[in-house]
């Protein structure tokens, strides 16, 4: 009889333990099921990257995931970014979203993450490796082409144009320029009078534009291929009182640019959709974690906004994504 | 109906049990418990699950509703304060002597500074000209105010207030704020005349945005706001909607002013809760994802399942324990009964277990004890009966022998052989004295030998000295105890079968000694001897001839064995033409209370 009681106690204890274990295990599952995605961008500053970040956070909220955001202190500090990526790999995050500072330098780290089974999504610009799950980019070539078409339109399909690009080495800059040139070539009456690189320095852009305008007084329009270049060019045209006679085709939509649009100095601008990029990067990172098939390359459309239609409700929302 | 169901259940249940062909109590109890528990657990589990999950669902609904009501309250407060501001300004403007003047601008500035959420206050004439405004922004010359809704509508409908959707205010140079505009018709004095105009109050949209952004319904749920035409006023994922990555089912929402429904949009079930804000006719739409609510239900379901399983395990182990506890003493009882069946009666069960089983064991013990007693009694009765028969037989010796002896004495008297008559009668007298010996069955060896001697004396006379005899005894054996009249039948047998038909003179020797720790009588003759088969039958079958005393050798043998056990008794060696030697083994009994005393007492009792 005593043996029976012993046996009974043993059985009871076993059941109780199993029960407790099952309870705690349930909790564990709830905690660990929340995915942690590391978002490492080129920089925290500026309209473009800020909006990408915002889009990523919007997606994180919708899909119920955690985002671990970092970026190098200095936009061009490639080594710092490599460090951040390596740290994220060591932390064994569930996925990695990268806005790279350099086309080649990060390839090695990215390949390491890929080897360890961490999905890598690259946003905004490409990298020199195929070992990424997806690239989400503005179709810069297309954007350039659109800019070319609009430019030709503005000047009535004939005249001289100047180009101020922001970087010789940057892949996006190259693509934009290639797109632009290919569009301009369709219009035999449109000639490229000058081409300069401002290296993302507004002062430089301003000076280059001034120089270009004084050297080529017959220029009908200048196209600037990023926001810094656009602001510089607009400032130069404004100060030289060439409003109306020299049209400006801009990229992106900073407040400065919008002011210049209000003033009528900038005629049209190509607006990218960085929010969309950020949002989709998180969405596709999740899909990759779940081993769903996704496209290797996803292009986000850019849009042309003219001075006349900038206050239409749908364009307002594109031009002023931040609520102040 | 329920009876039929019960019968069906019972039948199927019994069917299952029968199919197992195990009908042990333990099995039946365990299975019954299991069956009942499972039924109970399933019933209780589903009831609890339904109740709790309903409650959880209701709670989720109520929570959503409360959150949305809260948002509504805040928005209401916010819009009302705007309205009050505009009322106040309307009043000031109406009673102002001439506009524009410094006083009005100052008063407007006070209002603007007291409210951080007001971006712009401005009064426009009916031609669209800025009459007064704070802060003093420059109106863009590119904008045609008269074409804008907030300006047109109040002039057309003077009684109504106009709430715009959130938009970027593009009236002033260098200003691109997201605002909600409230506009109304006002009347003011200009050049001594009352003229119509429009008052514009721009509120920072940021306030609404922050008000709504903090709200979350569950993990992924959110709220959004649409105006009466279905334009989205606020949406946490405004940008996604702008670029068409996300859509809301606005058509269906527009059909409701208040309430909630569940829709299936974008492949997901969502709980949509709608509330309409006063003044602006905006609608607050709360979206909660059903899978989160259902997730709670699932959690509850899992929990109930676990509890049920645990309860079932516990009940099953308890039932196994109880049934084992009940059936174990029964099994023990069964084992004991089997032993009894095999003939072991010296069994006593430990009385344990439940009252019924204890009672059963007790009764069983009583029964076995009674059987044991009865068996003993039967054995004793049988033995006693045997002994009494023997005693009776013993008594029979006397008349038969007596006639023959008396015949011989008569014959001797007729032939005047008085010496012989004296010898015979003396011997006969001694013989009977010992034979009767006051009813005692146990006598001394001395007396037994005396009895044998007298018998031999009488027989020798009767057979006309056809044989000689000798009695030999060691002195130490004479006082030992012995059953009486055991030598006489042996001697009788020796005479009738050994000596009587002999040609030569016979010889009988009777001796007593102690051998191998036993008392040994030996009766030896030199007579004809016996054939082996006769010898073998001698101790097993009754002799067929009734010659002699009638008390056979076998009787003596049985008597000794009855008294003293199987290791004692007769042992006969015989050889044809050589003679026979009968050995009688007896225990050595010295005092008056030998083993045989019990038998003696029983003899007396019978």
C-alpha cells in the first residue's frame, strides 16, 4: 500500500512538473516569436533617409516586429557602417536591411550574413554582390529618363541644357545621368551644353551653376540630379534674376526646393518614394524570414511634380510627408 | 430520448469492455472513471471555453469601443475649442468699428499666442483680399483664394461652419504647414458699411495626428478618420495609402454612422468600429484584427485543453490507484481460495482492505477454520470408530477360544487328568485377568508376556504338546508400556498356520528387546512358513478363514499404527519349510501418559 502511495505521488509530481514546463514554454514562444530586424542606413539625416526610416517603422508597427536602427555618425564613414553590420550579424538578428554607403566595401560583410542565413535586403542603392535577398531601389535610370522627357517638354523640345550631377562615382548618380542622356537623345533639337559634378556640396553646385550660366548665356534649362544640386542651381538662377528664362528641372523635394517652386524658379521635380522603400524593405525582410519567394530587384517608381499641380491633395502628401 | 441515449452509451461502453475481454474490477473501475471523467471534462471544458472566449470577445469589442469613444471625446473637445475660438473672433470682428485696424490685430494675436495649436488666423473680404491676419505672413500672389473650398462654401452657406480636410496651407509665402481649416462667414464694418467676409482659423494638424497615432487597438490595430465624403483625414499609414500600397474599405464605412461590423478586407477578418465626430461629421474608424481576438480565444482554448488533460491524467491515476486498492485484497483473497481449493487449510488471511473485503476475508477465515475443525473431527471420529471396532473384535476372541479351551478341560476331566485340568484352568484364569485387566488398553510388557505365556500353556495342552515354546525378555523391557493382546493373535497365527500341520514337533519363541530405540517383540516359529503372495497379503487384506480367534494379524498391525504412527507395526519374514518370524515394532513408553493416552481417552469417549 505504501508503495502505491509513493507511486501515486510520483505520478502526480510528474504531471505537475510537465504542466509547469508547458506553461513557461508557452510564454517563451510568445516572447521569441517577435522578429528583430536590424536597419542600418547610410545616415540619419536628411529628408530622404529619414523618410526611409519612417516607412520602415510604419511597416514594423503593422507587421508587429522590432526594428533595431543604427547608422554611422558620418554619412561617408564606410568602415563604421561595416562595423555596424558585423555587430548586427553577431547579434544574430532575424534580418538585415541596409542602405549602403559604398557599392563595393560592404559586400564581404553582406556575404557573411547571407552565409549565416540572415536575409539581407538592400535599399536605395545597389551593392556589388548577388548574395542579397532583394534590392529595393528607385529606378534611377527611369527617373533620369523621366527628367529628360520633362526637361525637353519644359523648353519646348528645343534648346540647350546644362546638367549638374552630384557624384561621378555614385552608382545612382551614374544611372540617373545615363537615363537622362538617353531621353535627351530622343530630341534632336535639345543639346547638352555643359555637364558638371558638385559632389553633394550645395555651395559647389551654386558656383558651378553660376559659372555654367555665365559661360553659356544661351542655356534654356539646367537639370540638377539630386536635392543638393537642385538647391544650388535654384539659388544661382534666383540670384542671377534668370527666373523664367532659365528653367530648372530638379530632383526631390526639400522645403527649399518647394519654396523655389512656389517662386516659379523650379519648374518641375522628380520625387522619389523613400517611404515606400522603407516600408517594402521590412515587408520583404519578413517574407525572406518566412522563406517566401521574392524578387531579387524591386523598383520603386518616381514621380514628376510640376509647379502647377504641387498642391493637389495627392501631391501634397508626396511633397510634404512630414507633419510639422 | 435521454434514456435511449443512455442505453446506447451503456451498450457501446459495455461493448468496448467486453471486446477487451477483461472484466477485472480494476479495469472496469478505471475505464468507467476514464469515461465519466472524459465526458465531464469535455462538457466542462467546452462550457468554460465558450463562456470565457465569448467574454474575451465581448471585452475586445467593448475595449475597442471605449478607445474610440475616448478619441472621439478628444477630437470633439479639440474641434469645439476651435469653434469657440471662431465664435469669439466672430464677435470681436462684428463689433469692431472699422477693419482693418490695430486693435483687431492685437486681439487676434492674443488668441494666437494663447493657443499653440493655432497656426493662422485671418479675415478675408468677400473678394478674397486679406483684411487682417496673424502672424503677418505675405499672401502668395500666385494663389486664387476665391477658387478654394474653405472660402467658397461659407459665402454660399452662411449658416454653416466649414471644416476642411487636412491639407498643406499654401496661402502664405514660405509656409507649408499641415493644417485643418475652419472657416465661417463673418460680417464686419468697412468704411462705415457692413460687408461680408470669411474668417479662417488654421489649426495644426499635428495635434490630431498625435492624438490618433498613440492609439492602438491590440497589437496591430489602429484608427483612421475620414470626412463625410470619404476622404481620408488621418491614417497612420497615410503614405502607404497615398502610394496605393494600402487601401481601406471606405465605401462600406460610409454606410455606417455609428456601430461596428466585421469585414473581410485584404484577406483578413477585421473588426471595424465606427463613431462620428460632432461638428465636422468626421468618422473615426477603428480597425482591430480578428486574429488577435481569436488568438486570445485560441490561448484560452489551449489553456482549457491543458487543464482538462491534466485533470484527466490526475483522475485516471487516482482511479487506477483506487481500483488497485480495491481489487488488491480481492485478488489476495482469490489466491488464498485457490490454495484452499488445492487442499491447504492452514491458511489465515490478513484482514485488510475496505469494510466489505475485510468482512469477506474474515468470513473466509472463519470458513477455513471451520472446515479445518470439521476435517480434524472427521479424522478423529473415523479413528475412534476403528478403535471401537477393534475393541469389539478383541472382545470376540474370548468366547470362541473359551469354548475350545473349556472343551479341552472337560476332556481332560473325563480322563481324570486332574493335574492338567488344574494347569489349564489356572492358565485360563490368568489369561482372562490380563485380558480384561480392568478395562485398560495399555498394560506392561510383563503382563503382556504373562498373557502370551498363559495362552501358549493352554494351546500346548490343547495340541497335546505338539510344540514347545520359549519366552525370552530382557529385564529392562518388562516395565515398559504396551497395548494389550498384541502377541496373542500372532501366536495363534503361528500355531494354526505354522505348527498345526507340521509332522515334527514345533517350536515357538517369543522374545522382547529394545532395538534401534524401539520396543521389539519377536514371534518365531519353525513351522511351514508362508508363500510370498500370502505374506504380502497378510497385512493388507482380512484373512479369509475365520479359524482361530478371528482377530487377524492385520488388525494388530493397524491397531499399532493407529496408536503410534506409521513407523511402527508388524514386519513379517517367512520362508517355506523354515518358519516365520514376526517382528512387532513399538515405541518405548515408560510412563502412564504415553502418546496413546489421547486415543485411550477417545476410546473411552466413544
